[in-house]
C-alpha cells in the first residue's frame, strides 16, 4: 500500500483513470461488434453507415491514446475490407 500522501493520491487517480479507460475500451468493442453484426446481416448500405459512425468512435479512442493509432487503423481497415467484399 502507498505510504506517502502523494502516492495515495496517485493510487486514487489511477483507479479513476482505469475505470474511464475500461469504459472507453468497452465502447470500442461495442462499435466493432455493431459493424460485424451489420456485415453478418448482409445489408451493405446499412453496414457502411454503421462503419462511418464506428470509425469516429475508433478514432477518438485512438486520439486519447487508449489504444495505439496503428491498432485503430488496423480495425478500420479490416472492417472496411469486409464491407467491400460483400456481394
């Protein structure tokens, strides 16, 4: 356990930051699942619309450095590729 006042404060702040980051990661996973569900449904236009809203979520989470920018780019690329491959 932290002994100094500043170490105790940092421990409290770390708990708040961790909770916030976990919520953001959950939002990211939900956005990706929504796109995958739209792709599975087979409607290309609807999937493209969901992808646009999900891309902004992915970008904002990458801008906050909760995930790496390359990971965000990889997710966006693979989702876009899956939509493009739809018949």
